[in-house]
C-alpha cells in the first residue's frame, strides 16, 4: 500500500484512532467539506470543543492518543525533553 504522510492523512488517522467520529461519519464530512485541514479541524472541534490537533495536545494530551507520526509532524513533546 502506498501511503503518503500528509497532514490530512495524519488528521484522518488521529480522528479514527481516538474514535472522535465513526469512519462513515468522517468520510461523509469529508465528502461534504472536502479533504482539507479546515474540514478535519471542524470535525475535531465538533467532537471535542478544541480547534486542532495541536490544541488538543496543549490542553488534553493525556486524554488522547498521539501516534509517533503525529508527534513528529507537529513537533509535539519537544519542549518537555528540552526542559529535563
């Protein structure tokens, strides 16, 4: 399977891995709003009240699963290792 690591693919996986909405609901939302970060962020906001993956990390990092690709793409967790 040829999988390109894009912000949209990361957001798609993040939403499903955290069960924010079902795959059917996610696909329907993307069909209506388009496969772009605005649509993903609307879905994240609808499900969590937060506006983005980065905001979820800042406010609720212990309550959501952030895989290594998401952490690397957004540079999440780097501040913690620098402080120690």
